[in-house]
């Protein structure tokens, strides 16, 4: 009975060590899905130390040691596999051998075997895709019990004299099997619970981060200013439940919500040394109010006691900060610190995306203006010459053409760079075609076949006109016989199919597949409607050139 309680005390020491280990940074490798070589080296030293400690804390009996040394090798094998388990077992066994006694060789050998047994169980679980069983207390208990039984058999087979070995096994077998198995199971239970808590914390963190990402997704598209900062600060405080949140640019406070709002006012210049250091050094600063002092630079009676200051960056350039505060009677949770850092990275990425979107829109506007500048002077020159020629013979026709020309340029001026309806695009094209038909004096006709239900279809502004101009300029104008320009828009399952076609088929020969007009139309279609949309050119020489546009009807106002 004395031996039994002695081993229970040793087991209790192991459990305390296990608890402290699970609270330390050294536990981190066990929270991942796979162990690296570096992780296994770290685990080798830890579990080898446990095995050696088990020998030192063993209870002397009959020139031998009753101990819980098996916990280290078995746990190492279960968690890290056969190589790690055998290595830890060999190290613990070698140490036991150096302590001497008539069981030195058998105990040294059996400890190595126990580590190997744990590793083989690990391998068995892994091959049957039951990796979660590696951290099962029940499996740890059964494995250790079996390993200790094997140790007793090895003592009987190797130790001499046999009578002494048998007498020893009768005394130590049950206490060692029971305490080592129970200790290993409890140790594994501590490890499993800490892993589960880590996973639960990570899940909570991820849920908060995803919710913040969802709620702030569209806010920063309006830019980084007081209005967006106010909304961001409110959302961050609601999701983190900290005492206060502030957002600044490089010079002043853009938003503040929570405790201390009476003296932390929007528009005030930055006065906190912490904030200035973050902006200058692009680093995270945490002042817990104890080791790193936080003192409000605005009011000596401020209730805020600790602060986490995080930089907001675009391309590694600090454009502002996020500050999370806690009051003196409230602890700054570690999760909030980690979440705060995640929020700063998230918002920095959103700011970068917002800037990218802004630059992309500016580029598209510039391209569209370039297309206008390319079309308008050329078209205007030809139109005026046509009207000058007609006014001498048909004043009424000339007046109608002037009206169409005015309509064309009026629509150019009024149209934005976003989306228009198909009906508006067709009206714009019609004004253009009336002038071109007069210019070419009946050398081509236009056939239009448009499903009336598609007139409300949204497409990027200035989509059709460059395509129909391309058909006339690079196709029909070079034909000797009359040409035909066709505009079609029909349903094709859940897609609107728009086609601009001419019967010249000269686009292939001209090699203008990368013409500016079509490239800009294609790029704008992909930008507004998605990468699956665009302008597809097909051509059969001297028969036809067709530009096809396919726009999904889902989510489109038709």
C-alpha cells in the first residue's frame, strides 16, 4: 500500500508538470495538425525529461525502482510516432541502466520497448484515419497498461536471479500498471482539453474576424475619412466588447466611441506618444497599464487604463491607427489583443483593395475619355463635311442630320462611366448610324433584331458604339458592293446574347483584333460584369465579322 501511494504522489507531480507545460509556449506544437522536425526535437527533450524524472522519483524496492517512467515514452510515441517514442524510450532506458541494480538491463530495454509500443499505436491509428485517437485518454490508458505488462514480462525474461525477478514483479506489477496507466490517461486528458480550448478560441477568433470582415466589407470603398472611421470604430467595439475604440489618420482623431468620449474628441490632433511611436515605427504597441504604463494625454481623470495601438498601412506606409482601450477595472483579454492585430491587417488589406479599385476606376475613366477623344473629333469632322455637302441639295435632310449630331454629342456629355440600359445604348448608336448612312449614301443598311424584353438590360456605357463604328470603319467602308450591319440581342437560356456583325469579313485581314475600341469594351465588360463576360471576335474572311457579348441575366435588371 505504501508503494501504491508513493507512485500516486509521483504521478501527481507528473500531472502538475503536464498542466504547467500546457500553459506554456512550448505547448504550441501540439495545437497544429502536423509536427515538424523541430517540433519533434522539442518534444523529444520534454518527454525524455519526464522519463528521467520518473526514474529519479521512483520508489526503491528490492535493489530496483518502482516508478512511472513509462508515461514519457508512451506519450511521446502516441503523439509523435514510432521514431520519437523509441528515441525517448531509449534515452529514458539508458538513464535507468546507468542507475544500476539487477533490473538495470531489463528496465532499460523495456522502457525503449514501451516507447516503441506507443509509436506503433500512433501508426495504427494514423493508417486507419483515426488521428484524433492519438489524443484519447482511453487509448493512452490501454496502451500504457499494455506497455507496463510487457515491461513485467521483460523483467521476468531478462533479470536474474529469476526468483528475485518474480518476487519483484509480484510486488510492483499492479501499482505500476495502475498508476502509470492512470497518469498517462490524465496527462493526455490535460493535453486534449488544452487543444480543444485552443481550437475553440481559434474558432471564436475566426468567427469575430469573419463577422467584422463582413460588416466592414463595403465601408472603406467610400475612402478613409471621418464617416467611414466612425462606422468602423462602432463595429470594432461591438465585436470586441472593449471599453473604447479610436481611429486616427496620421495627424488627428477621426473617430472615438466608448468610455472617455467626453474628452477624446473627433478632430483633435494626435497627442499620445504611443500613437506617434506607432505611426513613426509601423509597429504594434501594447500598454497594459502595469508593466508598460498608459496614461491618457488628454485628461488626468480618464477611466481608460490600458491600450493596444495598431498601425493601418497601405503598401507598408502607415496612414493611420486603430486604438483599443480597456478601463482600469477590466482586463485586456489576450483574444482581443490577437483579434485587434487581425483587424488591423484586415482593414489594411481592405484599404489596399479600395485604393486598387479606385485606381482601376480612374484608369477605366481615362480609357473611356481616350476613346471619346479618339471618336469625337474624327466623327465630327466627317459628319460636318457630310452635312455641308447635303445642305446644298436637301436642306431638310441636313437639318435632320444636325439634330442627330446634336443628339449624339448631347448623349455623350450626359452619359456617366457606369452602366446604361440596352435601350439607351441603342438610341446612342442610332444617332451615330443616321449620320454614317448619310455619309456613305446608301452603301450600307442596318438590320436590328432586338428582343423588347432585353431593353432594360444593364451593360457598361459606351459598349455598342465603338463596335458598330469598328464594323463600318474597318469593314463596310472598304466594300465595293452594299454592306449590311446587323445588331442582334436575344435570350440564350439564362444569358443575353448581343451581336454586332458586318458582311465584309475584313477584320481578320486587317489584323486589328487588339484594336483600342474593342480592347476597352472587353476590359470594361469584364470589370463590370465579371471575368466570364467580354467581347469575343469571330471572323470569316470576306463573309462576316461578328463581335459577341454574353451577359448573364441573373442579378441583372431585365
